[in-house]
């Protein structure tokens, strides 16, 4: 039976058009570059370090997080995405900088879960769930891909009036930090919804953190406030 790919063609087109900007720290991807050290550090702390671990980055885009995790001593990092242009940028960047132990593939998370179940120590899926038609399917795929005892990390946007005002109105239209139309409010996920998806996928939610931003200073920091951007860590129980 043919399983439809869990992707919105307009989202692929949107990110493909920006692909050549991925590694420009002053481009539309500047927020990702600025927040990357924070999310990397949070993942490292909770996972007990990344050294010698086999890691999967779902929805890797141009490879900003995947590349950083590889440089932290991971045994192997695989980045997957369905935006071919973004993947080619990621591959070129890895070649130019001789990033160790990193590969990229154009494959859906659900397809990889069928091909390589329970294969990774750490699975990350950052700033991606709010861009797909069926986020619960991605969560299930991540749960299937991680080994028993392994960690799955998500980051996304909460769905409330504050998030609409800051992540869409302010970031896209007032401050123009992101291109207009980057996000659709209806696709934002409340922490309770993402936690439910995790439980239904057999994951145990272990930790969460808010990711806050001061547009005046450009500073990002972690906090207990998950009202806009937030991270969530879940673990697959030991068999």
C-alpha cells in the first residue's frame, strides 16, 4: 500500500527558495544560528553528552544543528530532509569544512523508520513539526527510530495569542527577522499536544524548556517559560 509522504509542497518550495542562505549568519536563518548553541547545549546535557553516539537529525535543513552535533564527537550523524536543495547545501558545507562522521539523505522520517528501526541513540527534530501536515506521524517515526533507552528531542512553537504576536506578527512583519509567511499559526503545537503525541508513540516525556529572545539585544536564553518557543525531551523506555 502506498503511504503518502508527510510533507506540504508549499513548505518545501519555501525552504528550497532560501536554500543558498542557510549558512549565512545574517540571512533569514540568523535566528537558527543564534539559538543553535543553546539547543545544542541542552541536548548534550540531557543526553549525557554526544560523544560516540549515533545521532539522527530529522528535518535537518542546511545542517546547522547536525553539523554542530557531529563536531561534538558523535560517532555518526545522519541528517534527513525532503528539501533536496537544502540537503545539497548541507553536503557542500560538510565537504568544505571536512565535518567528521556526517551524512545526509533525502528521505522521509516514516520511510527511514521502516528501514532502520531502533537504530539511533539520539534523535532530534527541531523547528520542523510546525511545518508538516501530520506532526503526530513524525513523532511516531522518531520514537520508532530511537533505541530503547535513547533520547528524542523536539522544538516547536506554542499555539496561543502571545506566540501569534511574537512569532508571526513581530518576527515576520514588524521586525522582519523571518520572511512573511514562514509560519502558519494553525500548525503551532501546544506542549500538552506534543506531550500527548509522545505518549501515544511510546515515549516518556522527561524535560522541557522555553527558548526566549530579546529582539532589542538579539540575545537568546533558556527559561521555564514555554509560552512561545519551547524544547521537549522524551525517552524511549528500555525494553
